[in-house]
C-alpha cells in the first residue's frame, strides 16, 4: 500500500513567503535608510551656487552685451513651501552702446544719438527657485532674481544713474553629478532699469542669454 507524501516534508509556497517577507522588507528598509542618510548628508552642508552667464540685446537701439557672475547661498529658514530662497552677490560687466532720439523736430535738430554703454557693477541679489520636474539625476526648475547694482559710471549711457535694478528669470536644467554636486545649464531673460520712469534718465534695456551653473554642499 502507498501512502501519500506528508506535506510536512516539503515547505509550501505560503511558508516560503513567510520566510522571505522579513528579508525583503529588511532590504527595502535598508534602501530607504540609505536614501535618508544621503538626504541628511546633503542638508548637513551649506548649499552654495555659482553661475556665469552671457546675455545679448533684444532691441536694435540697445546693443549692450552683458556678462554676469553670481555667487548665491541657500537661506533655508526663509524657504516658502516648494520655493527655495537664495541670497548673495552679482558681478556684472556690460559693453556696447545705446541710442535714442534727441533734439527737436521743429528746430530741425532731431537725430538718433549713440552713447557708450560699457560699465562694470556689483551688488546684492535675492533669488528664488522652484523645481517642477525630476527624473533620476536630471531635474528642471524655474528661477527668478532681483538685485541692486552700483556701477563705476553712469549706466547705460549719459544721463543715466550709477545704480540699476537687475531682474532675471528663466528655466534651469540640472544634472546631479553625485550626492553633493549639481551642474546646470540656464536660459535667462534680463531687465535692467533704475526705476525713474520712461525718459532719458532711465535708458533701460533687456537681454536674453545662456549660462552655466554649479551647485554644491560644503
């Protein structure tokens, strides 16, 4: 007479599952802990950003090319929800010229006069960033900043002032090099004005251009 094999000689699928569950959950827990440790390590250092950009003119009568160098650090205590806030310093070098109409039509002296638009400036800046997409090591964000710069001469051109407000805005595409460093390319629009209205004492100008940005935790 043959007897059926006892189920106790061979573990069932249910028993195997019960044995494997602790191991699987342990691996998941380790991975989650590892990510948490990376995040804590990144947050332990100060987030510092350096950005170099070159911007060109968008209007025919404002032929000014601008190179900006920005040094920014994260101000975590001022973050608002998904918005990160930064503060720092902007160094700027402008070269080119501007033109606007002078004289009187009645007197027959109406003409387009060209003024030198070269100057160097520096001043404090505040910036804001919000990340709107991330996939693996690649992320996309939207940035904006406002600064006040003092120049070494009246800028841009005669009749202007020694100070200007600089507003910048645009998207940033970033790649995470490692747990503590990111490299980015930026597209920026820029508006420069002294806020004195629409006349020759405020020959404001606009520009657009590209830049490179490095972010690290130190």
